[in-house]
């Protein structure tokens, strides 16, 4: 079989794929009609995970799990837009890692609202200007995103899903050679996380290292200055059409950011692997043993705590704290309900969702 025969075979398979996808969308349209008639939720992360897990179990070909996820997340996104187009807000600018996380989950076809702050993302979902919001919650190298944590307490939104995004930086430039580069733009944190690359590849000490407010802006500048470069995300390089000279230049290949998908008045059905996030505003946290007693309630019931972060209670002349708490399990689990009922209004449920991390 020669090259032409192989290409003809690919064309034939593509036609079959297109036919099957259109068949799938016909079924999706009927599902959407039923959901609209009953006001059912369009975005169901637990259902998507069930599909992906089933596909992985039945896979006997060359596609990896990550490849299957990438293909089917886009199919899911197209399906949701066919069922009911919904606007997604995310922390900008365009080309940011939050943009990448949002597009990875909701697809390139969704309608996006690019917003300048975490507060504005929360507000857009709370007021109904967007159905979903995507914000960063923590990075495994740099820690928690305090602004997101504080607004989770202040606003009445629900966490419907989490997204883990490996953070990879690209070195992009219009220049043909490293020796032609006079300036490098990026966000300060990106410079810190790519220090080894800069030390090994940028030997000319006269090259200016210029911090800007985002890696996306760095790519935008590099697109217009032939003798400059940027450290940015691959999505920024694509948007601003800047050639990538090097990929994956970060010091650590274990750099991961966790994002939350927020919505209003959406409650996920239980799945086989759930995580729950709550706010604990415990009474009299200055009393010896109050936090120990609270944590012991989880331990005694065999509930695995995965995170506890303390934040100061503002507006008081004290050092009292409240806590962001995450654990394995669903809000409706009987053992969880025992704890919820014991502490009553001192706990605020933020969401139970399919566990990724």
C-alpha cells in the first residue's frame, strides 16, 4: 500500500467519523430537548467522567487516556452548545493558563467572557451574566490563591468541577536566532519558574529581562518586536501567532495548577469518586482543642481530609480564623451529614464534585 492509498484510507475513515459524529449530535439534540423541558442541568461532569472511564476500559488501540480526553472533551463541548449554548467567564487575559483550562473543559466553540479579576468572574456568575466561571484555586509550587478562597466564602456560588492543568511554558520569538534577542518579556512568576532555562540558554548578560502583568501580554509584545522574546503558554503563542523556539522550558515538570468551575444553584449527582469543599467558621476558635475536635470528627468517621487552609476573620479585633476544608466524599453521604448537622450554620457547603486531584 503506497502513500496515496493510505491517504485515501484516511479520507474514508474521516467520512465515517463525520457521519458518526452527526449521528451522535442528533441524539444529543433530543437529550437537549428533554433537558430544556424539565430544566435539567446541561453540564454533568460526573457523566462525562463515566464516558471517559468506559472508553479507556474499552480502548485497545494507540490512543492514550490523555488523547481520548482531549478529543472527547471537545465533542462534549460541541454537544453542550448544541443542547443549550452557555457563556463561560474566566480570569483573563486571553491566552492565560485559565483560558487554557476553560477551553480544555468547555471547548473552542463555547462563548467566553474574558474578565480582568477573580472578583469579576465570581460576580458575572452570581448575576447570571455567565453560566459558569473558571478561576485558579492553587498551584502545587506556589500555593493557594488567596483571592479565590476569600470569595468562595463571601459569594454564594457552587463548585461543580475541578480541573488540573500541567503548567508548561514556551519560549517564543519572531527572531531566527537566540543571539538576535535583546529583550525577554514575561510575568515575574514565569521568570522564577524558568530560571534554569534562562541561565543555560541566555548567556548574553545584556539581554533585558522585563516583567509584565501576564504571560499573554508578553506574547503580544513579542509578536510585534522582532528582536524580543516571551515566556508564555502555548495557547498565547497560538493566539498571537508567535513562533515557538522551545517548549516545556519550566524548571519542574511537576508544576500543576488546579482550577475550579463555578456555577449558581447547581448540585451534582453523586458519583463513585467525589470530593467536597466546605467553609468552617468554628465557634470560639481560641478555645483549646476546638480545631482538634472538629478534625477528629472526620477521622472518627473514616473521612479523608485532603486540604485545610486558614484565613483571618476580617472586621474583628482578634486573630480568629475560618477554614477552607476539603475531603473525599459527597455532601449527601450519611457520615458527612452527621458532621454537617453537628456544626449546623458554622459550616458552609461549597460543592461536591468529581474528584480529579
